[in-house]
C-alpha cells in the first residue's frame, strides 16, 4: 500500500480558473513592491499578497536603512564594515552590489514618496549610528517607524499604477512548472473562496519574506511563515543560505504582552546593556561594546 502524500512536500497542482499576466509578484513588502514598481508600465503585472496590502515585515522595520549617504562616508567604507561584521561569511559580490547601489536606492525611494527624517530645516538627512557601522549611515523615518513610512509610500504608488492588478487576502500556494526548469505561474486562493486560480505568466517572482514565525517567540508578523521557501522547495528550486536567521539581541518578551523589538538605534544613541545584576557586560566581550555586530551581542 502506498503512503498518503505528505502535504508538506507534495505540491497542490490543480486549479479552477486561470488568469494571465506578463509578471506575477508574490508578496507586497519592500522587495515585491519595489520589483513591481520598477517594471515597465507596458507590462501587465499581478501582485498577490496574503493579507491586506501593507501587512508585511517591512511595515514593522524600525531603526532604519543603512546607505553611505553621509558627507564623511563612501561605499568602500560601508563595504569594509559589512565584510567585517559578516565574519568571513559574506557573499562578497552581494555586499558590493548592496553598498554601491544603496545610495541610488535611497534616492529612488525618496522620488517615490518616502520621507526620511531630516535635521534642521535645510533638508539634511538625519543619520543614526547602528551596530558595526563606523559611520552614522542609518536613514530613518518618523523616529523608529522607518518601515511603515517606506511601505506607506510604496503602497500608494502601487495603487495608482494602472498596469498592476492587486490581489489582497490571497495566498500563493504552489508554483506550476513545465516539469523542467521553467516556471509557468503560481496557484493562488483568496480567503473564503473554495476555488483556486492559476496566475499564468512567463515570469513569477517570489518575494514572500522570511520564516520568523517558525520560532515560538518572534517580532515578525503572523504571515512570516516561510511560504516562498516551501513553495520553491516543492518545485525543486535550489534554495540557499537557510541556515542564516537573524536573532535580534534586544526584544522585549514578557508575560502578557506581544513581544516587541527594542530598536538598535537605542544603543546607537548611547544606551548600555546590563545584566540582571546591573553589570555592563558588552565592554568585556567586544571592542565596540553595545555596538558590536548583532550576532555577537545576541550571543552575549
Ligand atoms: C520588528 C522588526 C524590525 C525590523 N527593523 C529593521 C530595520 O530597522 N532595518 C532593516 O533593514 N530591517 C529591519 N527589519 C527587517 C526587515 O523588515 C525585513 O528584512 C524586510 O522588510 C523584508 O522585506 P521583504 O519584502 O523581503 O518581506 P516582507 O516585508 O515580510 O514581505 C513579504 C510579503 O509576502 C506576503 N506573503 C507571504 N507569504 C505569502 C503567500 N503564501 N502568498 C501571498 N503573499 C505572501 C506577505 O503578506 C508580505 O506582503 C525588521 C523586521 C522586524 C520584524
């Protein structure tokens, strides 16, 4: 007798209706929204998100976004800091792209309506200092509501883009391939609907975010369940670097409250970490003390 199929490893490959597009983007955090908005308006694009548009990890990002925009900074310094913090594990080409294109990415966000905090009244960006950075290079918005401001501006842009159709409260379930290396689209299901739809497109982008909800305590929203990774694995897509999960050093998890992250900007502004006995312990562990790389502080 054959074992019943394992729902975790067996893809759902049936659908009731079909909709065609040039590009399907799964996920409406910063990755999915920026990808969709950077496509030529001549393309017919569908963006699918399993919650309300705007609900994402992006919305909860706090302290800010690092880019070498300051007058005392340059991408090579940002590169050196990132490589040092990566403890020999960085993908050097990816770091190079990140630091070289970071400044232009900030300008693109500003051109699309993101307002970062400024100092004074001369339109000088306010830059915070965070762990492992040798310069103040963290742009922020609304104090520690950076992600909410970025998500707000991108959502606004998406809603006025006529070439983009939006499917909210709609979960991507599985990829459909040609049996080989080509993806033909993705099967989706809207909340409360009994039927599934194939969104067929020559290009399907998975921008589902992470899998923080796999842990018992997490600062991530409920939707961070690693669906994109699971779909990719079920479709035999090669995935990489799954061993890397960030454990943020300062999250307040106490009985009776939702755990919430205490932004690193607090330490950037001079806060110390102390043990239950009041001892400041990071000075004995790393020369940068409270501003050591996050993994070092988390392990301490
Ligand atoms: C509390 C907190 C604070 C943070 N602070 C910072 C910070 O200061 N600086 C920083 O750089 N980073 C910060 N981060 C990390 C940052 O928010 C994320 O790295 C980033 O937002 C990830 O963007 P994303 O677009 O890849 O994913 P997300 O923003 O998570 O977007 C994923 C999208 O996919 C959708 N989705 C998921 N599964 C499905 C499915 N099956 N079908 C359809 N849609 C699906 C979700 O609904 C969502 O719209 C923070 C994160 C948290 C949680």
